[in-house]
C-alpha cells in the first residue's frame, strides 16, 4: 500500500511530505492507521544531526490510532482496537528482558539505531523503491505505521487520539521517572528541574505519588506558571533554586530530584540540591559524545543517581493506566498540547520547538 509520510532526506533540511510504500506485513506485525503524532525533541535532534540515524528516515515516535490490520501470530490486539505506539517494544525473553530491563531488549537495541524493526528488516520504502528507515520503531509522522505487537498498546476508546499519543513518550517518561524509577512516596519532596513536556509530567507524577512538596524550576516564566497549574507547590528560576529548595526542605535538599532539562547546565544543580541518601533521576540529554564535569563532593552522601530514558516503562501495564487517569480527571493531558497541525505544517511545529514556544505540537492525520 501507499500512504503519505514525512521524510528527512538530509540533516538540517525541512521534512518533506511524500508518498511512501509499505511491504506486506510479516509475523507479529501490527499496521496502525495513525490519527495523531506528537513532535518530540528527540525528532529535532535527528533533524539537526546531534542524534545520528541513517537517512532517509520517517521520524516520530508518539503515535496513536486504530489497528488497521495484523500479521500472522498477533493475539493481543485486533482490527479496530485503539492503540498507543510504544517506541520500545521488547521481545520478552532476551538476556535483558529476563532481568526485567526491557528498555535494553537485545533485538530492539541491535536494530533500532539502524532504522530497522526488531526483526532486523524494514517495511517502508520511498515511492521509487529506495530505502526508507524507521525511527524508534514507530515512525509516526505518517498516515500509517507498522510496529511489532509489543509496540501496539490497546487503550480505552474514550481517550482522544491527540491526548493518547502523548502517553507514548513524554507522559510515560515524566510520570514514570517519578513513580517507577524514583518511587516517590507520600509525604516526600520532589524537585523537578526543567518544565517542558517531560518535566511537567514529572510534576504530575509527583502529585500522583503523594509528594507533599513539588518544587519546579525553569528559566522560562511561562513554564514556571504552567508547572503551578500541573500541581507544583513552589516554583522558581535557576538563580533562586538553591535557596528556595533548602528553605522548603529544612536545609537538607529534596528527597528526589528529577532532571528534565538539557543536562549540561543542570547536572551539577541536580546533585547539589538532592539530600544525602536521596535520588537523582536524569532525563535530559545532550550529544552522546559530550563530556560532563561535576564536583566530586556533590556525589557523596549515599546519593543514588539513575539515568532513565523511558521511566522504567511497562507499556502494557502503564499506558492503559495513564489513559484511565486522564479519563478520571487525575492526569492533565489537555494543557500539554500547544498547537495542532496538519502533516504539511510539521516544519512549523519544529520551528516552534526551536524557539521554545509551547509544550507539545501534535500533527493530526487526515485520511
């Protein structure tokens, strides 16, 4: 079949919208008719070259839609199911999956960076038959995508697609960092550094976890204000962070610090502002070849430091739970969406991201 998809042909150039081809479905494949796809900063990293991937490629990994067709052997979803795509499908039986670390699944890790599905093959090609690579298995900036069965997670039909797609990355990463990785308990204090899409969801996760103090730090006044609306009990700028955090926590530092900014400028404050024996969860990213310097003494005191990419996600467990929390009015997804775009406007969304304008742009697919 043929359908419209966005394609990145060269680093630094705008995405183009063009017809692409899909091969026949293989064992375990799920074809999803996409209705919404969120623009994530990881997409922009590929566009600008700081995250190398083979080209040409169809980006996007926050996708939601309806199952159109399934390949042989698919049992957990069927035609007509509403699904959110997970960019980290896992085999369930490799070395890391057996050790409860599916984010490190070996077939996924061996193939995903090379623009292939976990079975080592591609399903997409350009209109002329040339190679077209998958991104993070999903490639959701398109009218359709093909994912493994473990990457198509059924959710309640009541949740709108534009909200549901956000669960697939930004929401899962932020909420999961607090509930699954830091494992925040009622009455504890949480400091979130960086209040973009992931940071705002970390704020929400802290509220869901019962944190008594939810502190939010960002250089942008509008994002500080927004974090208050998402449940932060105190908000401040980076210049105020040290004094305000220590006053709020009796001079000890926060029980948990969730770093959700650019890591380069925020790693040291994260270590400085967590209490002895506390948790630091690092979510921000920079160039994978970058070297970061920290003050050794700031790591002392039995502090636990964890780098997390997906909030220790268990998508089949967590995605439906997050959807139900939204439907119950306990998880704010509505205000994460800054703009809705047609697929032909996708480059406008990335321009807004470069300018720091808004939280999430969502492409609404027309069929």
